[in-house]
C-alpha cells in the first residue's frame, strides 16, 4: 500500500502541502490542466526553489488568484468541473469541513451560507483541488501526519484581532496531536487544517514503510529559528506480505422518519443495483422521541453522485451526511470446490500467507440444496470436508 507521511514540524498551509507534493513528483503540466478546469479566470502557476533556515524547498506561487469567491461559488466550481470523481469528492469534503468549522465558530447553523472572508478566494479553491489531485496523481492510498505545532500570538481578520491558532483552525484540529511552539506566527492556516484533518490520521511516530519519494514544500514566512518547511515522505508499506489491501470509500447517511417500509426496501434494492458496496438501516430515536431509521450507504468515491441522486429523489430527506472512511481488507481469491452436491464456488482469504476464511457462495449452496432437496446447512457442512 502506498502511503504518505506529512512531517509538519513547522505547520501546514495549503500552498506548503501543494509545494511538497510537487517536489515529490506531482506533474506541473497536469496540474495546470486541472486549474483551467476549475476556474474561468486566468491564474498563472509558477514554481521556484527557496531556502528556509538553510534548507531548500519548493515554493508554488499563484498569480491572479486573489479574486473573492463565496462558499457556494467555490463549491459550484468544483462540482461543475470535469475532474476525476474521487478528486471532486475529496475536494468537496475538504471544503465542507472548512465551511462547517467556520460556521460553528461564528454561530451559523448553515455552512453553505457562511462568508469566507480571508479564505474566500481562488487561492483557496486551487489549494484544495490541487492537493486532492496530487494525492490522486501520486497514487497515495493512506495519509499520516506528525504532531502539529501549537503557536501563540494573534492574526488580523475581517472580524478583528483573533488569537492563534485561529478559532476555525483549532476546531478542525480536535483529536490531533499538538505540541507547544514558541514561535508567534500562524504556522497552521485554516486551509491547511481543513486538508490535514480531512485526509490524514494523526501519528506520534512515523509509520514503518519503504520511502521512495521525498518532497519539501516551503512556506511564505522565513523563520530564523527553524526552516519553515513541510516535508512529505511517500512509500510502500509491507501490507502485501500480510495479504491486506487498503482503499478509501465514502459513507453516506440520512435520518428517515416520514416514509413507509415498502419505500425503504425499494430504495435499498435500487442502491445495490446502482453499485453501492453495502446498504443498511438502524433504528434510532429523533427529536420529540420520534422513532426513525438511519440509512447508511457505503460507496466507492466515483459513485457518490449517483448514490446522492437516488437518496434525494426516492426519499423525502432534506440532507445527507458524508465522510471518507479508510478500509483495510483481506485479499481474496475465488475457487471452485467439488463436493458430493456438485461444484460450489468459495472465496478464500489469507493473512500472513495463512488461510483464515473460506466462505461459500450462497447462490451455489442454495441451488444445490434445492436440487437435492436437502437442508442448506448440509451443503455448507459438506465444504468442511473439502479444504
């Protein structure tokens, strides 16, 4: 499995993350194509090497990216762009996390109506989409992040003088490992926090993996006491020897209290036919003690728009919650086993080269049980004698 470890000893910003991915192999030409897809305005992308406290890093610069955009405009630009579906889904997830954090600290219940003052620019749009594309382009499957610096000081905002870290940044970094820094400057920006908290898992120590690429992304601030650099290390873990593989899926869920069981059953079948990985419901209790159902759908990233369409058109719900989830799966292979009831297909899974599961195909077992007019469990038990 290919992983990335973001070493954020001097914090993280959108341009530092993007610059580090460039230095690690992201194509400059391909990213220019992506930028042209997400904005009708002329944005010039350039790169150059700089030194920060003696350490060399790549610095990405955007010219013409200071145009102000609303949250809705940024979201629409991403939604309408012809991007790979996983890049589009990841970008929207990062943007929504940023909007939700801003809405919470400003007591606005609707993230889409929040005004992104300093963050409402083409620069934010490009940083979010470009990093999402970089992860896709480099084939990164899982991301880890080092402990993050907790700085002090203040920053001027539209609303006045705010303490550091900025309130929205602090909100997004809940659950992440932080360490005290004596530097009085904004080392972690809201955009950087949104990207990190959406894509990465906190890790006190660097995971075990074989490093193949290293990138150094430089920040704008030149700090005398330490290099203002973000380092990314990319490589392969040893999961292949364990027989596991990892992927990222989207979990969609919504509460339902105003439809019939027949409709729920129909929607579940339709979602499966559309390619959902799994669909299930749980009984829940909503406001005013109303009994309801929680519908959950597991989907590959490319099918998320279709899954959303089915839920919104078939169920009278007003909203869907979404989040990305990483899965670790045992690798499986299909076999055909000869039994006294005929040929039965099975799935064989291994861990550390040892067979730990043999699962028969239900449809094959059912056909055999009906053909020989015997209990289904007899067919399944017959497989135990054919390892």
